[in-house]
């Protein structure tokens, strides 16, 4: 296995971790990515190099996601076929836990069932810093609403990744903390499995070294749901306006509902496909359109039944519309995420996937932004 550690302005905890790894598992390759820490941290990375780590460097700070992609790209070329274990540089992951996650990932690969192994802490333990407990709870709630499955520690950076999964990892969006969340949000949707391994909960100096921002990064985690809500709100507004116009012009409720829904559903499909669920290119457009049409038809039938029943009971058309669309919002999101835009990719052999990434230029950092020896002495 390969240990990959992105680092931004690291302290002595990083060097302690490297020493512990060298003692516990001599010869285990460690790839360290300096994410633009600056000259003040030259001594830390120089010492890391003497401890056996391969030091890569960004000229400027680009974010944790960019640093991870840089390290993954290097690992794919320098150590093809090897499991990659990502860990944080702030002392929150012990050498023992890193090796445990790595062993679990290798064991899964050997069984023919490659999965991403997540080292998860007991983040709700009373002794943990309040900032971390509150931030993690909010992040878990946003993640569960967006992804549709629960994870006990959405913020863990300790992850064991099988080699076959690495090309997919390079394709995921985001350059900062949202990158790791995007990986988790999309992995099951794209056909990958995850398992949790309990690890020690370690906070150094009240977690002061963490660069996680509870409010901003939690909003980023919940972005798919927020985008879906915005898309639904826009489509609802279009649908409602068209319904009012057509109903006023014709006096026929059901035909007005059908016509307005056809227009708004077409707009909603385009927005959800390209913006919310980020499907690009032609791809399975026809299949997704057919799935969406089936869903839209089912929701339309439900909409008609609810609207007819509510208006028959004396409710105004606008309140009836609001009540109906609110009830169908969550159902629509779950079905679109899990069925309409779900992907079940065919996983290519590692060698062909690497070659494809090289030919397409995916995830490959430019020569001006990365060096593979000492980045501060070779700008």
C-alpha cells in the first residue's frame, strides 16, 4: 500500500507520524504533498524527506482536493496497482489506524471485492471539542439528506482506496474540502461500495490545526440538495404561472395541469441533469429522459389526484398547488438521485484507465505547478 498525506502548513505532528509509520511498517512508501505552505515550512518538508517520504509540492495553495489528486496521480504512475491510503497531516490519525485501514482495503481487494475503507472516529464523544462535535453533526445531517445513506464520520480523511478506483477518483470535482465530500456523495451512486473501520479519536490542541469551516463546508456538503431545491423552486414557479394562465384562459383544470407540467418538467430535467447531478455530454441521455418521463408521469398523476381532491374540498388553487408540490419534493429528489440519474459504470482495468486518463489529460498537474523533489528549492 501507499500512504498519501496532503499537508498545508504542517507542524511537528506530521514528522511524528512519519517516524511512527517508519517504525511500524518499514519500507511503506509515503507520498507527501505540500499544498503551497511557503518557505516557512521548508524545514518540515526537508525533515520529512530525510524520513523517507516522497515530497511533491504546489507552488501556491490549491486546496486539499487538488493536493489529493496530485498525490493520486503520482501513486498511479509510480506504484501501479497498489492500494492508496489517504491520511491527514495534523496528527489526528495514528500509524496503527493508517495501517489497519490499509490492511482492510488490501484484504477486500484480495477477496475480489474492492471497496473504499473509511476510518471513522467516534465524533460525538463528550470529550471532543465542541466545534468539532457541532460541525460533524451538521455535516452528517447534510450528507444523509444529500446522499441518501448514513456515515458516522463524514469528515474523516483516513480512507483506503483500491487501485481500480483511482481513475474515478481523479474525475471528481472540487479543489478544497468539498472534494472529499463529493467523492462520498457520488461513490455509491456510481457503483462503488464503502465500509467503516473504527479508529482512535485524536484531537491535537483542541483541533486548532483543522482547516475545516463548519458553516461554509457543511453548506458545500449539502450543495446537491440545495441545487435540487433551487431547480425545483424555479420549475414550480414556471409550472404555477403557466397553470394560472392556462386555467384562466380555458377553465379546464386537468388539461392546464398537464400542459404546464410538460413545459416545467422539460426545464427541470435539463437543469437537474447538467447542474444538480452533473451528467455531462450525451451519454445515456435517452435512457435518463425515459426514466424522467416515467417519473414525471407518475408524479403528474399524483399531482392531479391531490389537486383535484384538495380543490374539491374547497382549497384555493394556489394553496393546493403549494401543498401538493411540497409533499412530492422529497420523493422526486430520492427517485431522481437513486434511479433516474443513477450510474452503474463498468470498471475498466487499471492499466487501460490510467492510459485513458493520460490521453485525456485528466487529473494531471501542469509542470509549472508541481515538482517531485524539493519544491521550494526548485520553483
